[in-house]
C-alpha cells in the first residue's frame, strides 16, 4: 500500500460468511449468515464461495416427470395434476399395483406430525399414506390410487347413495380423525374420494390439518381455510372438532344439489352468510336432508350437530335442532333502509359503514337498541360512548361488544384476521398504510388480540410497539416495518423493485451489480425497512454491532 492510499473502508455485519470486496471503491459489505462470498478486485472478479472455501453455484432446478423412479421402487407412469398449489400428483407403479405420488414443491413440506399421525390411523374412511421419502430435495407421499376420483366430479349424488354410503363414511372418517386429536380443516367435495368398489368414501388431503394437544378442545391457528366451507369460528382463527362438521354440512349441500352454494358471490357476501345470515338452502330438497344440513351448519357450535347427532339421524331417531337465536320480541334497528334484529348483524352493518356507524354509536342509538336484548350489553355500549374519546377505537370496541366473533373490522374494511392484515401491509411495502398504523397506535390491535385470546407474549410485543410509537398519527416508519414483520405474513424484503427472501439472495444481487455496490450499501444503511427485515430474521444484535462499526468509521 502506498503512502497516499487509504485502508479500505469496511461496512460489516458480524457472523457472516459472505463478503463483497471492491478495492477500487474501498467498500466491503458483509451480510449475516450468508453462504456466498464474492470477491471483486476492481472489475474482475469472481468467485461464489461456500463455508468450506470451495467455489459454489446454485444447483440447476431438477424436474421429476414420467419415467422418474422414487425410492428405487415407484416408477412414475402418468400425470394427474401438474400443480395443486403445494404439490404435483402423479400415478406411479411398483410393478404390481398403481399408486398416487404426491410430490411437494421444493418450498413446501407437510407437517411431519400430521403425516405420522395419518399413518397411524387404520380406518377405511381415511386415506392411507403408504410410504414417504425425498427426491431431489422434494418430499413425497405414496397413497392409494382411487380411479373413481373425488365427489366433486360426480355431484349431484343420489339421495339413497348419500344416506347409505357418503354420510356414514364421512361421519366415521371424522370420528377416526378426531379421536386422534386431528382436525381436518378443509372438508369439501374435492377432498373426498370414492373407493374403487364404491362401497366407501375416503377423506383425504391433510395439507392444512391441525393437531390438538392432549386435553385441548380448541386451537388458535392460522386462517388457512376454504371460504364458505369454513365454520364461523375459523374467521377468528379458532378451530374445534365441530368445525369439521360445519364443513361437512356445506359439503352435503353441494353434493345433494350439484351446485356450489356460493356461486357468483363475493368473499364479503360469503363471509356475511357464514357469520350472520342464515345459510340459503334451495326449496324442493327432502325435509330430512334439510334438517341434517341445518343441524351441521349452526353458527353456534354449542348447538351444532356432531358425530352422535349424525348417527341418530342416520338411524331415523329424533335429533333436536336448536336453531340460532330468534328475534320475535325485538323491534328492528332501522339503518340505510334495512331492518336489523340481531346484535351481531347490527355490528357487521355498522362496521361496513364506519363513518355513519360512529355517528349511530355516539348519538346513543346503538345503546338504546341494545337495551331490548339486555342491560349488560347496553351498559357496556354506554361506557364506550362516555369514556372512549377516540371515536374510531370506540367504534372498534362496540363491534366486538355486539359481535364477539366478528372478523377484524377497521375503518370500514373487513380484514378477516391478523394474517390478512399482515398480507395487506406486506403487499404495499415499502409504502406505509396509515390505517394499519392507526390500528396499532390507538390500541385497537392490542384490544383485538386480547379479545381473541392471542398468546400473552404476542400481545406484549404489540403493546411494546404501541408504546414505542407514542401518541398521535404521525408515522414512525421503523415501528411500522417492525409491526409488518412481527405479524409475519412474509419474510420478503422489497428493494430495487425486487423481492429478496434471504440475505444470500441480496448478496447475489449486489454481486451482479457490483459497479453500484457503494451506492447500494449507503442506501441500505439509511433504510429503516432493511433494518426491520434483518431484525425480523434474528440479527438485532448484529445490527447494533454493525452500527457501532459504521460510527467508528471502520
């Protein structure tokens, strides 16, 4: 080094195996936990190094298709479905018998405990997972091949066949699952299969199934579900064994009519039927079948029919049908040309008309109507009006006082749940959604999570963010980004009109654009969104060390 040369300036993130060196620009960037080292002496440069010091390149993608052999046993002989969202389906053979091979995409993997539990169930009404393995980094399952396909393709089904075969099979299949503490969560016609002899129906596809812990009767889980088939409580992230029976009821309605009950409806219309309105059942169906569908699709799970009630119904025995609440003695609440009787329906209508809803609440109309139902509810509404001075937060509290099972409503938008809120926020990143930020700073998000009985540690994290944000509506961008990643809809970092899912991907991009490295490094150092991403990935300590090094000019 000559006397007039300066030592290279280094911007470092500790614990990294990835380095980008550009002597000409005197800049070095070290990314956390990287697998790639890129050295660029001037403009010549090259290597992508692994932790063992050997040159590496990303492996070319591999393809599995007809003729491929799985586990030295199963030869793929045909394609059933190229892409089901999580996997490709093939017909394969071991030389004696044909099977279905479900080959998951590289980024997908079933829950190991679910696979093991399904393998332990010996029931003619639950699909068997006969074998599992991995090929080219992709997990696969081997299952029976049902040549008659699923029930969706055969609807409508004969009522006699429904009563003699389909309904008993599904009922017994659900019993077998629930006895093992498993909730299917996605019972619908295309997840039910005819056996080859048409004597049974088999429940399959456990991609979003959940397992209850011992002595647990309810579980808070993600919002993955099929809208319309999912029970009302799943809108809040709660599942019970009886949640599968609600899906069973919707499935029967489809199978007996051959028509999608929600054809042509928007998501909002479907959700309204699920949470508020009575399920529309076409006229002309057999009264006994209507009774069964009604019993299975009651919104109140305490009254909803389950295994025992279906068994009695099949035997022709009397089963009490406790219809959802009646409102014969209640005067309607008139709003926007509607006559509204139920408090949960009123909450939904006002939530969808947020500005006018606040006026209705703070003028006392809502509490006056609630007095017909009970003094306790009316008193809670009056307390909100008297003590909650933030009108939006007051409106929010009112919704869940009238309708405890309501989805996440905020500022007139139905977000369904926290997952959808997170997805909405991430879709706009790095832009900031003012409404989402206000949901945090008003305390409404914290209130919602406590009301829905989220984990206390999660609630405390939200509370800490709210306190750090302080009062008012002025956005602190670092707080907003931390909230977006805390809700965990995605691990993606958006920058330079690209999406990066790991520091390694970012390093690859920096290497490909090494002529702009110093400019990009400065941008990242000033980007609160970037630091929030790294913090989310678990590098909070490294960030602090990096900042100290930068301040020292190392």
